[in-house]
């Protein structure tokens, strides 16, 4: 890590584990529940948030000294909305099918608490380079959880990964299905994501007891 | 045996596996430790005794379920007997044997997986194994279809015990009834094995599509499809339980006896049972009324279930079983007496509502009970608050009444001192 000082590296590494936006700060849960039934959607969503949060944090940080604090929320919203529309249009142009699956949730990145939270908590008080690292780190932390959840939900719920069957053909009864295995329909529905996220939180906190809140 | 277990326990005291040996020791015998200070009243009706009483109340349902599994299977193949005779057609060794080989594995898997997980958690947490699973393990095989694949049951039991109970802190801390959590998981994960007209009779799934295909739709299933005239079950069939359904839920008579047994041994709350029955009757009557006043046209898809006589809801499907054995779970139900009335009433009320309105699945008891499990603490909270308010009011009135004139107040003071 010669490229980054230790402090800067922590900006990226902390949100990946001990200060994860989803499992520790419990932000951005709605999208984590809604779009993680497929791994592909999780990955695209993670990249979109990575772009919006990385660029958005830099823009807000550059403007932090000229934004009147009374209207800062509106300014932040405009910045996010602009970036989200860019993402949305790119998806519609180059990955139309996928943008239909993600549907309203790309638009709803605007309301993702992680983004406004990082703008408020970090970008308004730090320089562009640090804000950029913070944005990347938080978006990666969000993406990691999304991809873990998406992996288990798609594998157990549909028997596929990125849409490719990995456990055999459920209709022709090949592979694992020949033994009587069946896809778990429960994993397809959003409540399953809540339980998978809950299990991740459980595992994380039992490995690092310092994360457990006082009851 | 007792002595040996006791020695084993001493040997492993303080070791990592100690909870597992303690569990074996206290599984059937009361522990031989005594308290040394203060005076204690000790009775043998501990948690384990409570659990065993419930299991005793469940055994008739289990045995009946075994006979019924065989009866439904052979009748579906050979045709139902025209002149039904209890001993000739129902209580036969053939029926019983088929029931044993299909249902006993369910019981074994349910107990095996569940207890292994309980033991693992007890060792990790380093405390005694809790007895909570004894009843759950018995309830689970009784509320699922007879042909449920064993691996599905194992997955569901693992899920139900870990997510439904252990994450909350084990027996006594769970919000949801673990047995119903297991059933709900099975239902949402593998709906093709939990509903439809094939799963209720042994072998129907395997024979589907062949020349020997058999089926056994439940009564609620027929009604949900609007085939009111197609089933030939009489009221006495429904009451005694000679109908297709989950393993142990069909015989209302035996459930009723089990319920009375639980009430008289003071294990289960009669308030919850009674109010749940009332609740379901009220909802059933409302639907019957809607039909009688011709609010519901005959082509409506709800017509079949809505016109079903209100009291018959109690003798088909899992309503009776749910009310007697599930709703009365002391951990997940309401604790206050007034709360129990509300809790029970809503269980009955919502069960029948879901039965009629749920398009996918004509049974709603387990969903209604799980929903009310979640609301039970809220109900209790408001009942307790209501009581506090009532007493505060009484206190306010009471202080106003004896107006303290100077002399009298002094007198009172002297007296109380």
C-alpha cells in the first residue's frame, strides 16, 4: 500500500468489514432485500452504487465550501439524481433486459440512505481525494454484502449463478436434481434476503465481539 | 442406569461436553442436586413434565395418523368402502404398518436433527440442553403431509430451530412457535410438496401421470376450487378424521380429547382454546351471512368456502389441531388472561379469513398463529397498561374520598404509626 497512506487505506478497508454500511450501520437494506434474488442484478447494482457514490462524493466534496448549509440537502439530491439518471440511461442503452429486472431500484438509488449518509457525514467535511476513497470503500462494503446475499439466494433458490445452471437441470432431473434435490422457493422471496443478511450479521458479530452493542 | 449417568456427569463436570452429559442425565430423571441454603419447595412438575404431558396428549393423534395414512392410501387405490366399518376397514394391521413405515421416519428425522442442533448449541453456549424441542419434535411430523421428503424435513427443522429459536436465545425466548416456523419454511420453500391434491395420500406423487394415478384432495381444497359437490365425506367422517390431510390433524375427536386432557392437567390455557373457537365461529358466521344475504354471487371463487357451514370449519383442516396444540404454546402466546382472550379470538378469526380469501392455499391456521405470535407481546403490553391506568384511576378516586381535616389526619397518623 505504497500508493495510499495507512489512514487513506483504512477509508477503503473499514467499510468492507468492521464498519460495513449494511451489516453494521444497517443502511441501504431495502435494495439489499429487493434485488438480490439474482447474482447478476446484485453485481450491476453494486457497480451502479460504486459509480454514484464515488463520483458523487467527489462532486459534493469539491462544492462543500460554496454550498449554503440551509439548502445542502437539495444540492445533494440534485447531484445524486443526475448521476443516477446517467446510470439508468447507460443501463437502458447497453443492458436493456437487466435494466428491466432492476426496474425502479436503479432510480431508487437516489433514496439509498448510504449515499446521502456519506455525503452528509464525510464529503461535506473532507477533501476530494479522501471523499473519493470513502465513497469507493462504502460502495464496496455495500457491494460485498449484496453479492454474498445474491450468491446464496440464486444458488439455493434457482440453482443457477449469473443465470447459468450449476446444479443440473431441474426439469430434466440431471445433476443434483437426480437425487431428489429441489430448489428452495423460500430463497426467491425478499424475506429470505433479510434472513441471509441477519445470518451474515450474526457470523460477523460472533467473530468480532467488539461489534456487539450494549443491550 | 441413573447412578451411571450421575457418575458420568460428575466425571465430565467442568469439561466442554458437560452440558451434553447433563442433558442425558436429566432427560428422564430428576437431578440429584439439592439446594443448600434457604427453604425451597420442590415439585416434580418441571418443564420436562409439562412437555411430556403435551406429548402424551399428542400420541393418540400420531397413532390415528398412522392408521389414517394406510386407510387413505389403500382406499385411494381400491376405492372407498361403501359400508364403512371401523375394525374392518380402518383399524387394520395393513393400514397401521403402512403408517409406521411412512410416518416413523418423519418422527425420527424431526427429533434427530432437532436434538443434534440443540446439543450443539448447548455445548457452544455452555449451558443445559433445553427441553423445548421435545414437543416441537413431536408436533412437526403431525402437521406436514405424509410424503414430505426426509431431507426437506431435515433442512426445515434445522432452519426452524436455529433461526426460529436459537438466535433468540433458546427455549422460552423465541418469538415464533418453532414447529410452525418449520412448517412455514417448508410451505414457502417447497410449495409443491405442501399443497395440492397429491401430497396428502402416500404414493400419490409417485403414481402421478401413470395409469394407477391416485389423488386425495383435502376438503378445503375441493371447496377452494368451488367443487362443493365432489367430495363424499360426511360430517362424522370429518369429525372422526377419516379424511385426507396432514398426518395428525384430521381427527377432531382425538384433538378434542387431547385438548380436554391438557386443560384438566392445567398445561394449556382454556381461555385461548375457547376464544379461538369463538373467533372462528364468528368469522364463519359472517361469511355464511354474506352468502345468505346474497352479497356473494355463486360464480365467485370464494363462494365454495364462504357457504361452508360455519361450524364445519372446526372439524376440517388443521384449525382444531392448531388451536389446541399450537396456539396454546405458553412461550409464544399472550401471558395475561385478558390478552389470552384477544389473542385466541384473533387466531380463530384470522384463520378462517385466510382460509376463505387466500387464493393459493386453502389453509390459514399456521399463518394466523404465527401472525398472532408476533402480536402477543403487544397485546400483553396494552392489557398491562390498561390495568395500570385502571388502578391509577382508583388510586386517584381513593385519595379524594377521605378529606383530611386536620384532626382526623392526625388521628390517622397516630393509628398507623
